[in-house]
C-alpha cells in the first residue's frame, strides 16, 4: 500500500537535519483508518500506522499518532499537530486508509464518511491540498505520505467541487505538485491501486521496516531500495512513486548513538558497595519525581539535580514517554538513547499539544556492574492564561478556546503573569490582548495584540484586521483590514480565510474574485470554521455570483455547522441545543420539511422590531422580524464587519469554532 510513501517521507525528514548543529524540530502526524462504518473495514492501516509511528519515534520525531478518526476528530488532531509543527524544520503527515481522486484532487476519507450526496465530499472528506497548504506555511520542509491508493468504495461517483459537479476517478490517487523542499509520496504510481499484501503489513511497509532505519542513508538511496523490494514482491504490479522538490539531503536515521565509554574499572572491591549505593540513590531520586510541565512553551528543563555526580554513572532510556519529546540541548532523544550523569541536569521534556494525560519515563541506571531501574512521572498542564483567554481555532494555540464574553475578570492577571514568565511566547501576548479587550482597555489591548503579531502570532494579524474593520477605538479602515486578513489567510488562519474569502467573493472593499473567495471559504470550512459554513450555505441556497444554487449542498453545510454545536445552524434548521445534551433535539413535527426545503419560518408577532445592517460595503439584507425565537438566516450577517465569527456555544466543544469576533 501507500505505506511505502510513508516510509519515504520519514526518511526524507530525518536527513534534513543531518548538517544542522542544533536539535532540529521534526514532527509527524500518523493516521491509520481501518474501521469504516459505511463500507468494509481495511485490514492493514492500523498496523501500518503503528509501524510507521515507531519508525518516526526511533528517528527522533515528535509523533502524533491516531487511529480510526472521524471528520471532527481529524480536525482536532490536525490543529494540535499544526500548533506543534509551527516553525518546525521537518513536518510530515502519513495517512493509511481509504482515499481517492476527484477532478485531479486527492481526498482522504474519515471512518464516519457516507458520501451519499453530491455535497458530502467537501464536508465529510479531507482534501490533501488543504493539508499541504497548512504545512507549507509552518515548516521548512514538508512531506505527505499517502498510503491510500485504493478503489473508490462508495456507490456515488459525482460530487461538488467548488462550482462544478465532478466524477470521481475509478482508482488510485492523482499526482500532486509540491513547492520547494516538499516531498509527496505514494504507495504506487498515480492512478494505480496499491496492494495490502498477505501479511500484517503492506509490501511497502515491510520493505520500509527493513530499509528505513539503516543509519545515515540518504532518502533517495533508501527509496530506490524500497522500490526494488515492492516491485519484486508484487511481480511488477506496484511501483512506489514520489514527487520531490527537495533541495537538501535527507536522512531519516542518523548514525546509531554510541554511549560514552566508561572509565576503566580499576576500583577496589570495597568500592563496589559504594557504587550500589550511588545507583540506589539516583533511582530513588528519579522514582520520587512527579513533575508538572507546561504545554506549548517549548522544551522545559526538568532540573533533576541527581544526588550522585560520579562521571561513571550512565542512564539509558528503558521506556520513552507515550507522547511528547525528551531532548538535551543540541539533540533530541529517541527510545534507544543513553546519557551520562553530567547530562541529566540538562534533560528537557516538551509535552504534546492536546495531551493532558501523565506520562512515564523509565531509566536504567548503571555504575560498573551495579544497575537499577526507576520510573519518573511527568504531568502536562495548561497555563492558566490559556485556560482563561485562549482563542478557538487558533492554530498556534493549545486549548479549544473561549468566546470574548466568556473571558472572566481573572484572565487579565493570569495572562500578565504568563507574559512575564514567558516573554518570547507570542500566544500569551495575544491572549493578554483578548483579556484587555474584555476589560474594556482598548488601547492597551491593541498594543498587546500588535506585539503578538510582531512576534509571529498569526491570529493576532486577523484580530488587528477585525479592529480596523469595526472601527474599535478608531475610524473604520476596510483597506487595512483586508490587507491584514490577506496576510493571515496566507498563513492558514481559519478566521482570516473566512473574512478574506467573504470580502473577495462579495467584492467588499476589494475587486471581486468569486473563484478565489469561494475557495478560501471552503478552506476555512474545512478547518472547522462554522461561520464559513453558514456563509457557504447562503451562497449555495441562493446561488450567487455565478455559483449555481443547490439547496441540498446548502443543507450539507448547515448540518456540518450543527455537528460542531453551532446554535445558529441549529436555529436555521429548526433545532435547539439543550444544555444537558450533546446532540440537537427536533423541536417540531414539521422540522424535517423545513430542513429539506431549507427555508426560514417566520412567526408573526405584534409590532416587530427590525435589524438593519450598518456595515459599509456589506450586501443588503432584507430586514427580518426579531423576538421570534428564531435566528434570521443571512450568512455572515450576525458578525460585525465580516470578521469570521462563529459558534456561540460553550466554547469547549470538539472541533467547533466558538469565536464571534476573533478577539
């Protein structure tokens, strides 16, 4: 299967850092989808994913591993991975499972996909180009490994892509072109189907397991060997394939670590007992530790300060943490690493974003012939500032996030403390800006957000655009807002993608570009942004700017918003979310009829008030009665200045966008 690709990617990743003096940041997302709900299960992806995850860990990667992901689970895992990959030297995504092409574009299929309707592909599947685009904006080198070259198992063959219905390809994946320093690997050649093989692993995976971990092998040599193996194993029916624009030599597995030699054993017999005491003291010091480590601040020194400093003491990792990365200044440790006593005080741990479970690290401590094992606990924890003022869908954030009206008074103090403790973490300055806005301190908020943007926080760019478009504390500046939205969208921010896409599609303060605007809105929706979904629902319901009307397609996006607990989508569909329930409840017998026709039901009231839009350049919306208990359906009209708001739910939902103004 395409696993061959995965191996290739892995190899490529490791090699990049061969000539770097510092410890390169290398991050991998590994997904194996086997247990499909609407179609027969696949036998190999879960095992292939286990094998590839182990390969990347041995090569020193931080590995985000996941199996049998639904669409919403993929969104959450992918956002956590992107936060970790921000600024990485190497970023790789390996996928094993169902995938196929439509109109030359490749899609990966979550386990809950049904793909029964023409609109289902863009709301249920995952576009490979969207993944690659996000990686390009965050890492020096990108690799995507597609172990997904299989026949289309779904009965439907035509699906909406942008403004056209496209027939899906019969088999295999389409060739994808990457930018500079990108490698895209496939289990087999474009348009062909890969084989699962007769064993637990695919032919490609089996070859990779033998070839990839050979030390100091450049990726092209490794892939040539893998290709020969797979061609031979399949009698020439499967040929691994890759597109590469790499400009650096890439090595997956560097030369095996050699523990520092111990001094000659010239000690007298009476010193053997002393060695045993030293080992016991070190083991007790390690075993008694339960260290709390903050998430999202980089590698954190553990400051073990062991009681014994004898140069002859060595430690070997007996068990590596299940998530996160252990490192020393200058090198990342792998599950096979050893270190000397003098290095222990420099040991660091970086928790994995999105993981809150404690992890254990096991050591084998040795002095001469004396040896003992000890296990230390590390407990990841989120900083109080993130908890109090983190933002939804922030691709550099570490929490699901809160709405502006959910930011309490204590946020200001906790975020000021976080900025003081971590002055180089731009995220905390941005969250301080959100806390200042909530406190009504507009000028100070703008300054904090600007400082965050200057330090590279992408959502801060969008927030500055939102301030400019709304005239908060100053005159409205639509041109400045659009410029900031454009810059943030180039870096993949979902809020900015929605805001800039809306402006382009409708020609709000900029020359209209319907095609690009629609594409940006679809990208934002693919990242879980519910306001983009509502905007698309309006476009497809009515048919705008040359995009054909299709009520079923509009309905698909409203249902996608509803799945993310967006109360506006629920209101449009005649549904209501009960605080004690996680699923919406149908409120009337005729709700299915309303849903099918996708129309707003107006309830007569006496002396209705009207809401008239006052946004400069915004499309005119017919005034709607208020006080009816139902939200009027006007797409982005519920958010000032088209800032890409979102779900006004509890702010803690899985994958749901909960920001109403991005601040």
